[in-house]
């Protein structure tokens, strides 16, 4: 499901929030895509100017993509679930991982039981930690590693923001409801019930 679906019944409002709609996804890509292109140009310029420069550049970006689409995707889902640690016993999280293609991991988490706004917000925004961590690792690594290290890690950090597109969309929809609502996360969409 993409976008939102809303109904009202017996004085309560119900909304189902799916994946980000085209407008929201396009806005995220419009900001992140130029950033990735600029970072790739920066990384290429920092690589030694040899006859193998383009091949090395492509190989490094390919390896970075494989690392992010496996370890990064795994960490992204773990960070979502980590946000529920220590919450009410009824809440159980479960992560489903699959591989659409042999090299790329895909996953989503789901939560059994109702979630309050604070926990839901924290879970949706938790993967920002991954982008922040990649930026910090890039900055520290840049002190001792080749100059192309930082733009590669920053590219992975931006990829982490793109990976959060649906999470950011869901957060943008629940922010106005806030603590008035009860939330259920099925993994594919959020359901919210609240009373005005």
C-alpha cells in the first residue's frame, strides 16, 4: 500500500499509513541524488590518477553498495527494533529478511501489540543513528585512511537517509496525531486509531 487511507466511525478516526507516496519519495530523491553525485565526484577526484582510476572507483562503490545493502539494511532493521527494548511486555518485534536478488538484502520489522506515540516515533527515526555513525566513522577514518574514504562513507550515510524514505513518511503522517493515537505496526503499513 502507498499513501494513506482514512475513515471515521463512532467518533473515532482510523488511518492506515503505507509506503511513501510518489510526491514524498521524489522530494527525498531530489535532495539525496545530487548529494550522492557530488560525493561520487569528490571520491573519484581523491583517487590516485592512474590508468586504473575508473575501475578502482567503480569497484570501491560496488563494494560499498554490497556492504550497505547487506550490513546496512540489517543494522537499519535492528535499530528500529532496538527502540522497543524495555517497553511493555506485550510488545514483540519480529524482523523478516528476504533477498530479492542474490546480493541485496531486504527487510522489514513488525510489532505485535499496540504502540504508544513515543515508542513509535523513536522506532521510525532510530535508523538516523546509522547515517550518523557512518559519518563519524568516515570523519575518524579520514585521519588515517586515503582521502576517498570520507566521501564513500558519506555516500553510504546519504543512502541510509534514502533507505528511511518510508519511515520518514510514516513519521510525517503520525506527527500531527501524536499522543492522541494508538499505533499498530504490521511491517507493511501502520494503523492508527484516535479520537479528536
